[in-house]
């Protein structure tokens, strides 16, 4: 897919999965992860993103710890 915003999106993309063909194409990335019941890398802090655990459960765990909820 050709995305007119890809270069701009890549500036904010923290995905460390180097061979991802959806990198910088946010609509494709969100669709992919949503279909898997997960969230894209950009929802996670960099250290949490590097675990490659993109589950909603892990997202909640990370933010509960970060916010001390």
C-alpha cells in the first residue's frame, strides 16, 4: 500500500520489528493488530514494546504499573 503519510508516520513509529511491512502505514498496522486482539507498538513505552507482547492484557499491566493504579 502506498501511504502519503508514511515518512511522517515513521518519525513517531517505535516498532522494533525490523521486517514489518506495515511500519509507517498506521491504518494497516492497526487493522492487523486489531484482528489479532492486540495493540500496535506505538501504544507501548519503548522498553515494553521490545518484549513483542502486544496483548491488551500486557498494555493494561504496563500502564497500571506506570501510573501506579
